[in-house]
């Protein structure tokens, strides 16, 4: 198991029911993910971590509403309700998640002008988070991903994992999607094309 890591994506209060960007049934992933942790030598968490004036927030764009898509210098960007603001209760991990099992917590989306869905690259698909280097240096080759949301941060992380040469499995039962404009089906198809093992 030395070469295998569990990557837990954004299991934070704001993505759980009642949160600012609550994913339906999002909190249901917590017991499944906690149980999985014991099977892995490496557990890594990601944490969406935005400044209060982040450019992915609809509130920063006059006349735009949440869930609309706009063009940013780095490409299309969907707009969201304000969520996962640095230091806020909404940005904290779900209180029942076994956070202490994690050897690394990777924060993303902390630069005002660019969003970051993937655990590997910001949304320009070029600026690395450092995760690939961390995994390579530690001899980790096989990734299992689960968390929130299936069709955004989980999917982009899994697709980038494949592009970076890692084996990637996504556990759909331990993930939940947002599903805006058919995004869940579209991203499941894109993951499959990228060689992600969907279970
Ligand atoms: C996410 C939308 C905005 C996610 C993060 O974790 O999937 N989705 N920020
Ligand atoms: Zn976000």
C-alpha cells in the first residue's frame, strides 16, 4: 500500500447541506471516507480556501448571478455563491471527518484572480499546486479520490491525476455532485475518457 494515497476532496461545511454551496446529501460521504482511511498509508485532504473577494464569486461581478458562466482571462469560469472563505466556519472540514488522519492538507483557490477546482492545477490548467511533486517525491503512484463535488473538484483532480501519470480511481458512492447544466454526466464521461477508474 506504500504507493497508494486516498485524496479526500473538499469535505467542508459549505459543501454540505445548509452550507453556502451545499451539495445534496454531501455529508453522507463522511462515514464512507472515514472508513476508507484505514486502508491507505497516505491520506491527503484538499480544502477550498478563498479570499472574501474571490473572482469565482457571483457577488464580485455586477449583474451576474450564481451558477452563470463567464469568460475569465484563463477561460470559462462558472460563478458561485460566496463559499469557503478563508478562516470561516464554512471553510472548515465537516466536524466528523477524521482530519487528524491526513499527512497533508492542500489548500486551493486562495488567489483572488483565479479559481482552482483541481488539486493539481489552478483553473488556467498551468499553475501547479505542488501536489504532483509531493506525490512523486514520496513514491506515490496510485490515487483514490472521493469527496465533493464529483463533477467539479473531484473530476478535475482525477483528470489531472491521469494527465500527470498517476493511476486514478474515483469512488462515486463516497462522492456527491452539484450537477449544474448536466455537469455530472458530462464530467463522468470526461473522467472515463481520461482513463479514470470509476467505482
Ligand atoms: C467546488 C465549486 C466551487 C468543489 C469548489 O469543491 O467541487 N465547486 N468551488
Ligand atoms: Zn470554490
